[in-house]
C-alpha cells in the first residue's frame, strides 16, 4: 500500500511558522533588546504678566530660541514713567531746600561763635576791672556804689557769656544734626525731631522709597525670559491688551527635556530609577536617565502603540535627556519622535 504524500505547499507555511516561533524564543532566551516608540517633551515655564496694559513691543515669535533675560514683550508704561519723573523732581526740590537750610545753619554757627567770643571778652574785661576796684574800696578810695556797679557789670557779663555759650552749643548741635541726618540716636541727642529739616528728611526718605518702588514696578513692564529654551506658545500679539496674571508666552526649557514612552507590563521589571536607556533618532543615539515611573498601568495611547502593544497594558516612563551639549541633543525638540531601546 503506497503512503500518501503531503503536498509541499502545505509544508512550507508550517516550516515558516516554526521558524518564526524559534526566532522569537531564541530572542527572548538571549534577553534581546526591546524597541519602543517615544516622544520628546519639555518642562514648560510660563511668562506671566504682573501688570496690565497694552503690548507696545513684541521681540519674539513662535519657535524662537531665547536665553535667560531676553526681552520677550514690553507693556506700555508711559504713565508710570511720568510718575517716576515727578517723584525725582520732588526729591531734588526737597534736597535743595535742605542744602539751603544747612547753609543757614552753618552761618548761625559762625554768628554764635562771634557772639561767644565777644561775650567772653566782655566778661574778662568786667572781671579784670572789678579786682582793682575791690582793693581801692578797702582803702576807702571809692564809694560802695561804684563797687556795686562794677560787680553788677561782671554779673551781667557772666550771664551774657553763659547765654552766648548756650546759643553756640545749640547752633553747633543743629548744624551737626543737619549733617548727620535724623536717625533715632541723633533725635534723642539734639532734640530737633520737630524741626522743619527733620520733617524734610522724613519726606526725602518717603520719596526715595516711592522712587525705588516705582523703579521696581517699571521693570515688571518688561517681560523677560526666565530660562533658556524655545517658545512653544505665544498667547498675545503686538497691540494686544493684557491683564495682570495672564500668561503671555510659554518656554520649553532647553536643559529640561524628557522622553516619554510606555513599557509593557510584562517587561516593567527591566526598568529602575537612575537607569540609563538608549534613545535613538536616525543613526544618532543618546543616553537618557529614568526619572519617572508611573505607579499605575494603563492602555498604551494610540499614537504610541505598536502592533505588539496594541490593546495591552503598559506603564508610563520618563527619561531625562542630558543637557544640549551636542547637535543631536539640541535637535531633539519637544514633539520629536524617537526610538527607545531597552537592553
């Protein structure tokens, strides 16, 4: 009895299937590389306006590279500049008045010094005149009324000298007070807290404080980049009105880029924090570091699915890319598609 031969056409598919199964098993036994699809994402920093007004200058466009401190937009600050100018004029006016007061105080010191020297000379003259009159009175050379008049002149001269000395001390203290300012110690020592100059000093400090406040405010009318990166959104245009607290632009930080990919649940044990994983685009490769592993598994998003991962659960992973020190690293902008190779 002849054996029935199996057609070659039926054998070939079976052999091909067995070959594929063997290759798959062989690859798994060797611990082969796992290739997954990934996408580059960036850390986004918003450029929020702290003031309201009209945008009068816009220095950048969508996709423009920026460096920290670069001007992005300028908001109309004309009214604030006028206010600052008025404050500066008021400060100059008060300072000039204070200088005039200082000149008057120095003149008062000079006059008080001259009056003191004059009073001192008068006192010495009166005292010198009294001594011989007392001797003459003892021998009967003059009447008592003459001696009493001489003593009265000495007393009046002494009182005048004391008054002149007091006026000189007051003038000097006032002048010193004007030179040194009006801190609490000087006020306590001089007693001039209620003088016009002291009030002027208070006004000067008040205006200086308001000038500093206005200068700080004017800086907020210039929106400047708070990091190096690329503008990924521009929400206002030249001439637009913007309100305080609204976001003008978004910057994707240059040195804070991540690759997001989804790891199948059955291979999650291959991933650990700090692990270096290869990221490939074309013929170029770079090493990313695992910085985030989601604690929950989920269906792989459709735009990240491969035929092997369709309708399967996976875990979201983020790789931190190194700083853009090479052309390849710099070329990986947010939205770029890459291949992740887990070895």
